[in-house]
C-alpha cells in the first residue's frame, strides 16, 4: 500500500498547492493578518465576566479583591481588543507604514469608546434580566437566568457586538454573534437594533436579521424568524431595510415568521405560533392561524379530522 501511495502523493500535493494560486477568496494564505476567532472567544468570556462580575471565577488572576481583579480583566480586554480591531480595520488591504499608523490610532479610539459604553450596555442587560424574570414563571431567581439561560447569553453577546458594529468595526462583531449562535442556536445579527427589556424564552432557532428594529418590552419565543422577504437582489440589497420593525410591548410566539423591511408590527400586538407574516399589523392586534386541522389515527380506525381552536396558537409555549 505504501508503494502505491508514495509516487502519487507528491503530485497530488503539488496540484492542491497550485490550486491556491487562483486569487479567489478561498485561496487566502495569510493567517496572521486577520482577526483571531480564538482570541475573540476569550474576549467574549472576559466581557461576560465584566457584565456579570459575581457569576464567574477568574482562574488567570489569583486576586481576592474582585475590583482589583476586574481592573486587570478590563486592561486585558483593552489590550487584546485594540489589537484585534487594528487587524480588522486593515483586513484585506495593503498594510504599508501609513496604513498601519492610521489603523493603530483608529483602533485605540474605538477601543476606548467601546469601553466607555460598557456601563450603558450593562444598563440594558439589567433590563433584559428583569424582563426574563418577570416573563418566565419557571425562573426561580435572576441569578438562575444569568447563570443558565441561553437567551440572555445570546443577548449579552449581541449587546457588546452591536456597539462595536456601531463604531464601524468590521468582521469582529459578526464573529462574536456567530460564536454565540453556535453555542445557543440563537442567530442575532450585530446590526439589528434592540431596545431595553428584551426577552428571549427557550431561544433555539431564533433568527434576527441585520436591519431588524425591535422596540422595548418585546418577547420572542423559540423558532421565530425576523427575516428578509427576499434576498434575490443579492448585493443590491446592501444597506437596504430588509427586515421588519417590531414596536414596543409585542409578543411573538414560537415558530412565527415575520418578513420584509416594510413590515411593521404595531405596539402591543401579539403574533401567534406558526404565523407567517409579510404585511404590517396594527397596534394591539392579535394574529393567529385560523381553522388549523388536527388529524387523529387510532390504530386501524378511520382518520378523524378536527378543526382546531384558533386560540390554541396563543398557548403553544413550553
């Protein structure tokens, strides 16, 4: 077997290496001048620690005064985030001395502005915790929500990533939210706008598109999609409003899909389970699936068709 492989493997290897010479996006070979997803994941862990300081132990710094410990964590965030932002700012561009100096200065300004906004981010997160605790009778305490709820984790990462997105940082915000997506099953684009008191219950399968606008006191359950009506326009749709607007005090139950940049769900509306919407909904409106049929087959008996109660959609919540 060894004799058969040896003469061919060198030729195959040369052919594979030659395939990298086509200058396609997939042919990039520079692994050093690009954001490091491992470092960004570590930064996420540190940012979560800063957001909720009493809910995790720091194994890197054996300092018993938690404020001193957090000071070191914040300094570490500043140093490493600054470096990653500088790399991201010049990603894909020729890094001459002038460009290096420009991105270094710009990265420092962005890093400092981001750190200044952390108290504001934590203010939003405090309202998110409150919204989940008030809205979920299964939650025994706010501590339980911070420790264990994937919805809050995804929102937390989104809050940090959104600020970086607003500050014009490329690549890194999306890496952050996709890392949260891979961990929770909740896909929130960092470009979305989400107000205070945002509640995600269960969370798995939720998708929130880039141009989605969500007001305050909004509840979203598992399997909800806030998406684009069509992406057939491709890059022509860049920077266009493609995703819906959800006004204050809206509840969207599991499996609902709300699509389109012109679609507005009015204040206080309730969208039932499995509803598919591409048009706006007036304030204080309840939308449900009508005349849904349930089929029962008991052994060899004839199939029975029963018209479902339209109001049942409101109770499709685990």
